[in-house]
């Protein structure tokens, strides 16, 4: 059996992490002044003549200490979108790309931070990244290296109003998840703050409400520090977006079923449910978080339109679209527990297998846990409590994949089992 999981997971604190942590203090965040005559440094971008002109009229006086000046900087909400500079990290990801597009469509000045080789397995060249992020000021940098990120942002010579993070580990490896979901995301916060950001929009995940996996702990640690930053600095705010399942996470079986294979599900296919949300709908919700006052300092769970769907219902939908009798393969969830038990024991002998063991736990988690709000009173998942947003339905997505394939819907980089 081959199971694929989207990139995520979790791990431990390194010495590097500790150094980084020490950095995140008010002392470290200092006031910067950059002359408006500083030549523009968007050295890799052929796109930004207009933006540069616009920015050139905006000398930087970015303040990041928790002072009245910081509060003043939050007045970006009173500005027109084309006067608001939004830094997007994770801009080349499944959701990040759509967030960049949406922000550009809404008229914001978007600075998209990207790697020189972006995308799954670094398949995109700089030129391809420019094309993908058309309309944004593309800033090639390294979010995992604070000094590098800081220098890159300094060279832009523009203030940042808002940071939007769509970062996530691509490999899903244990260390990589802490490095990206916690450390690099925090680098983006600290660097963004240094250059004036007074609002941070974080793409998180609804599953962190029941943290059994390391990547969830990494995300929660960053969420906690983000909230603390807002608590301690009146002029700074956040919006934490916790979506339910993405379409890509539910489309993995469409082509197999089209080819005549059964739809595979755990237990009776009703162990879990979700309200899947499309990339454009989620991007729109995230873009709302940039200016909406009612999303300030909020944790925002969000699903797509329509009712919550179990794997059984998703399978039935697929067979209906194909005009075929449903054919299911029901796998006992105990098989996952057995595999995880073996992997956990192997890790004790071969520590290098920690990622494989964690992937097993991730698989088990998503096979049995719903991507819905966990009602604190009943301890049960509640579809009713999970808000819906947008228009795109899973049925339309399945139709599209049946027609056009899964292109653009690839998961992360690891295949396990
Ligand atoms: N899958 C789901 O159903 C689901 C549901 C709810 C929430 N979420 C959450 O949504 C978030 C985003 O997911 P996604 O699918 O959009 O992620 P993704 O497609 O894997 O994109 C990850 C982004 O992070 C960047 N990144 C990763 N490693 C990096 C590194 N070492 N250095 C620099 N940049 C790096 C990637 O850049 P490159 O292009 O250069 O690799 C890319 O821009 C995650 O936090 C996830 O937990 C997912």
C-alpha cells in the first residue's frame, strides 16, 4: 500500500533554535531608518517599475518597538490597498501562490519571498517563479536564515505593513517541520516587525486543536509566541487562520478510482469528516484578514461551503460522478496502529527512522480525526460549529480532476510505506 501525506510533521529544539529564540526580544527589534534616496534593491525582479516608483515616495520610518509609533503604524488599515505593503512568505506553495494572486487582485503591493529554486523538489527556476508570482515584487531570500532574510528586506528599502505566512515544511521531516513551521515562520515575524509590520496573518491548521503530532506542536509554539507578541505590544495584531482539509489532500484517489480501482477508506469510512476548502477560497479568506477589523487577534477556523463530508461520502460522490457502482476497500484502522507500533520500535534501534515513524502517526491521525472544530463541551467534532467560506465544492474539484488530472494538486515530497 502506498500512502502519501502532505508535508508536515514535527520535532525538537536544536541549539540553532535556541539562539534564534533568544533573539526574539524587544531589545533585538530596533528602530531602522532608511533614506528615501536609497537605491532600490529588488535586484532579481524585472517586474517592479511601478511598485518601485510608488515605494520611492514612501521613505521608511519603520518602528517596531511597542510604542505609540507602532500603534500609529497599524493605521495601514486606513490606507488604500495600493498603499499597503504585504510581505508574503511561503509564496510559492499550494496556498501561498493563490494568496499572492488574491492580494495583487485586491491592489496590495505584494513582496513575495521565494527560494531561487522553488516548488516541490525545487522544480521551478527563478524565471518560472517570477511568472508564477506575476505582479508581485519577488524577493529571493532564505527564510531559514534570519541574517539573510533581514538583509534581503533591508535591501528593499520599503516599509512592511503586514506579513502573511503560508510557510510549511515540504519534506514533512521531523527537523524540517520545526525549522519551517516554527523557526522560519518566526524569522519572518521578527524580520517583518523590524521593518515595520504591525499585523501578521498566519496560515495554520485546524488540527492543532488536538495536538498529537510534532508538526502541530511546532505550529502551536509559534502561534503562542505570535499571540504573546500582540499581547505585549498594543500596536501589533495577528490573525491565525486554521483551515480544514485542502482539496489536494482529498484528491489522491480520484485518478485511481477512474482507472477502476476501489476507493480505500479506514474503518467504516465514517471515522472522520471535513469541510474541504479550495485554494482560491482560502486565499480570499486570508486576504480578508489583512484589513478586516473583525479578524484582528482572532483564531479563525475555516472550512469550505456545504456540509461536512466523511470519506464514505467522498467516495460515493466520486462513483456517482463516474456513473459507476461504488466499490470500496475498507481497511481496519488497527492496521495503522500495528504499523506505527513496529515503526516506533524500529526508531529505538535506528533513530534515522524518526520521520517514517512520524509519517505513520500522521497517517493514523488523518484517518481517524475530523478536520472540524472540536467542541470543548462535548469533546466531539462539530460540523455545525465549523464556519464555512467560499463557493468551490469538492464535487466540482473531483469533476475537474476526472477531466484534467491532478496537475497542480501534488502533495509534499515524501512517499511512505
Ligand atoms: N493539506 C491540508 O489539507 C492542510 C489543511 C489545513 C492546513 N494546512 C496547512 O497549510 C499550510 C500550507 O500548506 P501548503 O500545502 O500551501 O504548503 P506547501 O505547498 O508545501 O508550501 C510550502 C511553502 O513553504 C516554503 N518552504 C518550505 N520549506 C522551505 C525552506 N526550507 N526554505 C524556504 N521556504 C520553504 C515553500 O517554498 P518552496 O516552493 O521554495 O519549496 C512553499 O512556499 C501548512 O501549514 C499546512 O499545515 C494544510
